C-alpha cells in the first residue's frame, strides 16, 4: 500500500527552484573535494521521529496524521515498514536508524518481543536487499518501559540489568543480520534523580562491565560495526553520566574502552550541556573519537530537547567544517534525530523537514569546503600560534624545556600580544555564506 502517493521523488533542481518538493542545494552526485555530497553526508532517517512519533507532548494529545496509524500491533509494525521504504525511496536517503521498540511492539514476555522483532527484521532485510538501503545504526530502547525507572545498565536492580543486557544482545544480533554500520548507546536513564540514594561508583562500574560484555558478544557473533556513545547531560534523568563528549571520553578511558568506542554527537544535546554543536564535534575530532552525528537543532528559548530539523545555516557550516577536517565521518553519518513541529501534522511535512535538513547540510558542506580550500581560518590559526614554531615556543612544543629555563626566559623577554580579530573573522565567514567570496553558495 502507498502512503505518500501525492508526493513525487525528491530531486535536485537548484537554488532558484520554487518546487516545494525538490532539493535546492543537495545534489547527491555532485563532487566536492574528491567525494560526492552523498558520500560526505551519509543522510539517515530516524524511524522513531518519522514513523512512530505522534505529536503528543506533556500538555497535549497526538496531532499527527499518519495513514498507517489505522492499524495496530503487529499490523501497524508491518504497515510502518511499507511507509518507511516508500519514504526512503522518495527522499533518497541511503541510511536509517531505529530502536527495537520503533520497529516492533514489545510482547508480554522477552521471548514474545524477540519473536515480533524477528518477523519485522525479516521484512526489513528483504526491503533492504531490494533497495540497497542500509542501517546507519540501531539501538535498544531502555528508557520508556517502567522497568527502567531506576536505570538500565545503571539500575540498582540486577534483574533489570540482565533484562537490559538481553535487549542489547538481541539488537547486536539484529545489527549483524542487517549489517548495521554502527551500534549506539544513549543512556537516557543511566544517571540519577537524587544523589542521596545513588551509589555512583557502583553504577559506573556496572555500566562499564555492560559495555565490555557488549563488545565481547559483538566479537563472538562477528558484528564489526563501530560502537558509539551518544552523550546528553539531562532529560529524562536529572543528571546523565554521559553528560557530554568530554565526560564520556573520561569514562571510556578509565575503563579501558577508549579504543572500541567513538561518540555520536547530537546538536541539541550539545547545547543542553552548555556547549555549541561545533565545540562537541571539535573536541571529538581532536581526540580521534568523532563517530557519527544526530543532526538536529534546539531552541535556545526553550530549555529542553526540541529535536528540530536543522535549518541554522551558520551552525551547519561550522559543523561541516569540523566534519571535513575529520575527513568525513567514516562509518558514521548525519542522522536526522529530528521531528516536525506539533503543528506540522500532515504526512507531506515529513518531506519538508528532511528536504530543508538535507539542503542545510549540503549548503554547509559547500561553504565549509570553500573556506577550507581558501584556508580561511587555517592561516589565521597558524599565525596565531606561530610562536610555537621557533625559539622558546618550539622548545615548549617539543617538550624540551623546564621551569628553570622558562623562568629565565620570562625574566628577559618582552611580551608582545596580538589581537584575536574575532569580529573581522566573523565578517569573513558571512562573506563565505553569502557567496561573495569563494564559489557561489548555490550549486548551479
Ligand atoms: C534522545 C535521543 C535518542 C537517541 C537514541 O534525546 O537522542 O533518540 O538518539 O536513543
Ligand atoms: Co539522538
């Protein structure tokens, strides 16, 4: 059955197009810096926001019109597979992501849930074989069900811990079966509501053992995808252990996991942690742990995770700048962990959300690539740190000095500072965004 029969396949028409169902900037086969846009961007559709999200919020009822919602239970799960593959084909994404509960309903027992999953995974596999669609990552939802109220791998209850392990075990088997590029852990309930009732040391030890067992099992079954941690500081839990990239990295290093995990950075999680999106990408890049991206944006006037489709061009330029400097995302991609607003309730709005998100990152890619070609920031940064290329600076950089020598230097040297020229540089970035320098921003 067709669910989007009034929507055409979305194609590239260029920046001047007024066809609402066309890409203005995302031209998948256009080459930039030796790769196609499709290869750099590796767009992924999030099953949960696109096929299961109903538009309800803590104050109001569902608003979304989703024709497949006429079904329920396993019939609904089967109908969603049809809707999903019709959508993937029309929007032209190569990847998708899902939680276990997005694709198949939980049964009354773990066995029944696994049986439901098996049937739907079979359907997905057939469709993937037919279309060439791939899974960017899958994950186990360990935050919705009441059993996870105290956490999953950080629960105070070992039976819950075991249940969580069984869910991840099943998802790793599915990852292997479907050839997922990555496996994600997002710990929405891995944290605490009150420190007064929390043994944090024990919880962190248990969480690390959980990850080690997951790695062992992946190895045992021959799943070779990249493991990713997705940090978020809070919501739903008051304090989440994977607060941001830096705290996740410290945890991975402490527990001997740093070689086996990378980070999945979500823009809205970065801003909730008091960082910019580009800060998180930059920190991950310079530490060699930039794995994948949940592409969305928050609203600074609202204090929560609004998961909006990314439209902020400035932010997309700086994000793509980091991704290009990383030489791409490897096995990762840009997953639209983004949902249409509650008032954008028609099925066609799902297309508008993805079109603007894909166009925003395509523009970001084009502009950031030109800035890099022109060494727009590189030359400035190089000049700013030039002192470390000679004299005492060079000795500091090559670890060939001491406090004795530095004191002697300080006694004799005159300090000459130079301006950071922050405003000038921002003006220059505006020129790139406007297309006044470098290539035009439109790809025609
Ligand atoms: C929640 C969030 C999740 C993860 C996967 O804020 O981002 O959807 O991406 O569990
Ligand atoms: Co996410």
